[in-house]
């Protein structure tokens, strides 16, 4: 991987190959980074430090074809400043072939997108498979509201069958859950992780395998202390799904997200969003809505 970089270079690891001219690239696959209007790169240092030095890939707003990967609503296309806990980077980044990068530099492509997401490189990056992303409360366990009490836990009917279906159809199963109960001080992250281990054991005993658990503990309004932050990982923002790609070689464009709230739908182009009817209003939902999990399995099959 080579980087054509415009702007500050002090955050780039020395062992990453930086080129000053696109013609100097020895590879057809390059990354172009440019400053935004403010000239700041608030979170770039975070991503570079958490990437594999000298060999990293970017989950950017474009693919090699130049097709937009993320389709942000107008209200979400904004600068992500100090109030954000993770995920937003205030620079433009494009990963693509020389022809596509050249078209950007020559002004032949005008794009409103200015955000990037990066993760550590994987040797199996080119042998990705889709994921079944699941919300937790209302999808895996019945939603009793900020409750991680094992004695009050009930699995949603049919959830083990859906997970086993994904296990048997060459898909990863990844849980993506907003957990503002941490931000509100109701339970700690350690207690939350312990509860996830408990849920995983319940499902494992039924032959259903979860590959990865991701949670967002932040809430901008209700959070206390350091948890009072906006977060790009809080659904419907796609941060948790993107971070899952650091751990597993996931094909996001062929993946599926199942939740019980409209806000569970992820802003990722190509990904299929589905909803399970529960205690939340889905009357204005634009995605398929199902009354029970068996219907979801039939739909996917």
C-alpha cells in the first residue's frame, strides 16, 4: 500500500511508503489523503497508532470502482470534533486505483464526502465473507430496559435458530449494541462484558456461535463524565460495524443487520437492513419488518 499525501506528514509512521506524485506509485492500488478546510486531523493519529505500521488498509468512503461506500443523510455530513469519542476523521481519504485517484485530483469527480475510517491490514483481506449483524436487546435477549440481570434474562424466541442459520451459511455473527446504561452509570463496562459472556454461553449451549461482540458505551446527553460523548460507533452510525472489520474479514456490502428499532439500521451502502417487530414503533420503517425470527430465516433462505 502506498500513500499519496497532501498535508501534514508528522503523524505518518516512517515505514509507510509516502509518494509525492501519483506517477511515483509502484502499485495500482493507492491511498490519497488530503486535509479538510480546517486543516486539522483530529483522529488520524488514533487510527494510525491502531493500524499495522507499514501495511494497513483503509475502509474509506470509496471503493476501487469509485462507488460511494457510505450514504450519509444530510444531517450526518458534518465535522466530527472534540465531542466525538471515536471514529470520525476530519480529512478526506480515498482508496482506489491510479485512474480514479487522478480523476479526483484533476477535479473530474466531485464528492460531498469527507470522512474516512481505517483499520489494521489483514492477510485474508481479499477472502472476506458477509456478516449477520445483530442488535442485542429485543433481538438476542428480551428488552427489559438497561437490564443485565442474569435472573431476568430471556432469549428471544428463535434467535438461536437464526444464529445457527448464519453459522451454517458461511457468515460471521456479530452483535452491535448501543449500551448507554454504561454512560448513565447503571452498570460498568466490566459488568457488561460479563453479561455478554453469559449470553454467549446460553447461545453456545444451544449450538449457536457468536463470533464478536461490539458495544458503544457513550451517550452525548445522558452520559456521565468521560462517557458524555458523541460516538460514531453509536447506531445508526456505522462505527461498530467498521471496527468489526479490524477483527474479522467482513464483506460489508453483502452483510445483513437485524434490529428492533429504526435507529438500528446502518448507513452502509449495499448492506441489507431488516427489523423485528417488538416494543418500538416501526410504522415509518423503510426496511422489511418481520413479526418473528422464523420469518427472518425464511426471508433470508
